[in-house]
C-alpha cells in the first residue's frame, strides 16, 4: 500500500515536470495574470478554468499531486483533510499585482456572489441592476524573461476582468433600489433584491402599527434568476417598515426566508420554491399557529351573538343593567400571540424556580409583575434562523432597537429562541446573560446558520473554529474594563445578519494575519489609511504574503480628508476590488 | 470535488494494473481476518481468537512487548458481558437493525445545548435524578458501521 501511494505521487510529479519541460523550450508560455508565489519551476497551466466548482482547490501541505482532467483542475491529497485545513494552498496563491485606478463604469458595486459566479452592482441612480461575470485576464508573452514584464495595457480596463451580462431596471420612477440589500440563493442561483419608496418618519400608528417606527409606502422584494436577469417573483409590503440596510431585517436559510415587519410586528416566513415562486408559509406575530385567527374569530362571533341575545332578553324584561357590557374585541384586548408565549414562558420559568409558595409569589411580583408593562412593550427587532424550525428573535424597546454596540447598555435587549412548529419559546435571555455568552463563545459557528447546500460557508473563521480568532477574543475580554459590558458588546451582534461575511480564503485566520480595523470579512466600510494593509502568513516563516493598498498609487494628495474604503473579495479567485471614497467635510468657520 | 475515499476502492488511474501484484499478502491478511468474524458474534472473542492465531498477530511489531500482556485470552465469562451481539450482514438485501445505524442528529449542537439547559431549568427538583436518565437527544450506544 505504501509503495503504491508513493508511486502514484511520483507518477503525477513526473508527468507534471514533463509538461513544464516541454513548454519551457519554446518560450511561448501562457501565463496567468496573477502569478502564484510557487517556486518558479511550477507553472500552472490551465486548459480552461471553470468557476463551477469552488471546491476544486483543496490540498494539504505535502505531498501534492496535480492533474487536469477534461479542462478542470482538481488536486489530490494522499491524506484526508479537515474542513478548515483544506485551503492551505491559498498561502501560495495570492494576489501579487495591483492595478490602480481602474477605469470602471460608474456603478456602485455591491458584492461577489458566494460561489464567485456574478458581481452584483447597481446603477448610480439606484434604479437598475447590472450583473457582471468575473473572468480572468490572460495574455501571452514571447520574451525570455516573462516574469519581470509589466502587465499589458488592457489590464487597466474593467472589461478585461468582468463581462457585463445584463442590465435590468428594477425600480420604477419613485422607487429606489436598496444598495445595501442583496441575498443569494446558491442552489438555484436566485438573487433577492429590494426596492422601496421614501421613508415617512412621523407616520401615525394605525391598524396595529407600533408608534415610533417609520413607515414606507411600498417595499418590493424582487426574486431574480441571475443567469439571465429574469424577474421570477415579487413580494410587496405596503405602508410597512422592513430594515433593509445590510440585510438586517431579512434572513435566508436554505429556501426559507424570514422578513421582519417592524411596523406591524410580524415575522413573515416565506419559501423560495425551485420554480422561482415566493410562497407565504406563515406569519408569526399576532397569531402563532395558522388556525389561531380562525379560532379567535369564531369565538368572537359566538360571544357577540350571545351578548346580543342577552341584551334582547334584558330589554324584553325591562331590567336596566348598569353594568356596561363591552363588545368583545379580540384585536384590542388580547396581547399578540408571540408576546403571550413569551410572557407565559417567563412566568413559568420564575414559578418553577421556587418551591415555597410565598417565595414564589414574592419572586413573581418582583421579577415579573413589576416589569410587566416593560415586557409588554417589547418589540421584535431582528430575527434569524437557527435551523429550519427554530428562530432566534431579538426583542428590545422601541427606542433602542437600532442600537449600536456603544449604546448597548442604555437599552436592555432580550434574545429568545422560538420553535416555529410547536410555537413554544425554548429559552429567553437578557442581552448580557452569562449563559448566552457561553453559548456564543462555544457555538458561534452555529449562530451563523449557513445553508446546508453551500459547503464553502463552513470555512468562515470564527472564535469557535479558529484558535487565532479565539485568542483575539480573549485578549479583548482581558482588556475590557467590565466583563458585563464586554458581554453586552459581543452579544449585541446577535442575531447575526445573513450573508454578511465573505468566504474568501484570505480572511481565514488560520492562514493569514491582518489588521482587523482596516479590513475584515464583514462587508462594511472601514477607515482607510495610506499605508498598505498587510497579510502575513500565520505559520513559519511568518512572512508578508501580499499587501493591499486602497486608494491611488502615489498616495492621496490631502492626507487630512477622511477616507473610507470597502473591499470586494472574490470567494475563490485571488482577485479583490477595493473602492475608496473620500468624505468631503465642511471646513471649520474661522472666527 | 472528487473524494479521495472512493479512490482507494479503485485503482489509481496513473498506475498500471500489474503494479499491484506485490500486495497479495495484504489481501490475504484481510481474508484471514474476515474468516473468524463470520463465525463469531462477539468482537472481543474475535480479538482473542486472533491473538491465538500467532501467524496473524504474533509477528506484528510493537514498541513494548508487554503491551498485550494484560489481555486474557481464556476468559469467556468476562467477555460475554461486554458488547451486545453485533449483526453482520453477509448480503446486500438485508437492512441492519435500527439501533445499529448511525444517523445524524437533526438538531444541531447549539440547539441541543439550549434545550438541555431549558429542561434543567424547568425541572430543578429532578436535576439529580436526571443525570441517571439519558437525555432526550442523546445517542444510544451504537455499533459503528462507518462506510467511506
């Protein structure tokens, strides 16, 4: 067996070296635009590089056998590999050339899809969607030392790297596409976009709406087939408010979509069918089970009828009753279904904590009834899936919903785990609970709730699967002045936003070390400096692997202007875009 | 992605067919090992019987010759109380018994932990006795039949 293994490797090795030997003599070599940092006698020849299978890169440190079959690359390894160990090859395959100030069309680029097939961008007027296909620049060089050659002029053009597939108008005249919203369903290559009209801030709270939440006249979710830009389905919400920025109010898990209507406090669960239809599955909020509404309505009708009969009897008997008989109105007198579940869960939990009856009553009075109105006033702020049946719901007060982590302490927030099938609350924590933090620290991966269909989302580095990320977390914890503040700050990121982390291997903490303040896997803007951002190897020899310098090549002219930059990393290829924006600040008045 | 596991069951595409004829002793070894398993239903008995077959195990090198000195080959009373009878299917048409198949737990580990803590909180009195009763989501001891 041992001999057989060795032989296989040698055969592959010899085969590869033969190929190289053949091509070297001619000097006519087709090179890749972004050469690898492998030793020079390795040249990766592609017959046709296919983007279809990102998992084609998987190998271990030693030994490696490479072969091409039918135009696809795939790598064998003699041993089995761990999930997070499988991308070590990217230590050698890094971007090594920067093209500055590329002349690109005036679009706002959103992100690469998680399988690397499409680049999503929106037109500057936020009315159209433009989708590009990332492709690879290739050129041939006939000289002897091709290594030291500069890139050809066509490398400076945007079109050399991206091909426009189509341009689709999504928003009508008074609507705008939400630039920060995009969800990708990888299995069917569907994309979800959102358009909305202008926000109305002082909308009156009618029809069960929550006071203090703005209203948008029309929010439309568009489901598109990204292969050709065909609009498959739309879902419209009228006079409602959904938090669209950075996918905060929407979560996609497999084919299930949850949309949180903040204004009416309803969690809409939709299913994206393979045919492209958006099917409404259930609405959790006022009612938990599908037949709750029917039950209450039928009871309400029954009560109304019996009241009518009683009143007729009373009138008939000429007996005047001073007792005011109010019409039963389930909409006003009952709390919403989810709130009832929550309150009864809290009550039961507190009740079971004590065995002595007097202590029980005391505890209930102190911890439950004293804060009863506050609990009733809690509203749903954010929701994510934990699996197909469980939701993680964040409750908060009306004012503190859109809190940033530095304001976390002023407004209490609560997190509940809700089972959609049994309609039960499984657990309920305050935002600073030790128990919740322990779960977060140990099982952070499972809070990310990635779809089972997409393998590469398992590669996201978090402090639960990566020792370096865990060390970073521990160092922040040690430096924090108060542990409860620290826990609140960490837990304020729960529930997580969907598809907010890039699966690019260059953000893998076990491969590279980089400055978290300047660049990270989250798709948020970061403060930009003139210094390049370095990516350093995690293992020996701890060398600098590559640098990213956002901004112009020579550095910016005005060093004092505040600049922000964001980065779009291709999930598979060693290709990254950086966009830098200078914020124009008004000069101070001289007095 | 081509899974290397299937690789071992087939010949590698780059090696010629006749390069495998130096490995007959391994295949012989396998056939020797399978023989006692089909007749004996107890894994430990199999181990013991293998130890008795000096030609199979006795010549295998080990760091410390005393490593297997504790193993009592002639102790049928002890071995019979250990593992339950394992069913070994000798043909494809049979489905293995339900408690001898490993399935993936539907709930992920986070939810299992959340449910476990919730159950602990709801029943504080029975916390001590709960340790003796297996939890709802725990795996029953199963014989592993890993298939690669």
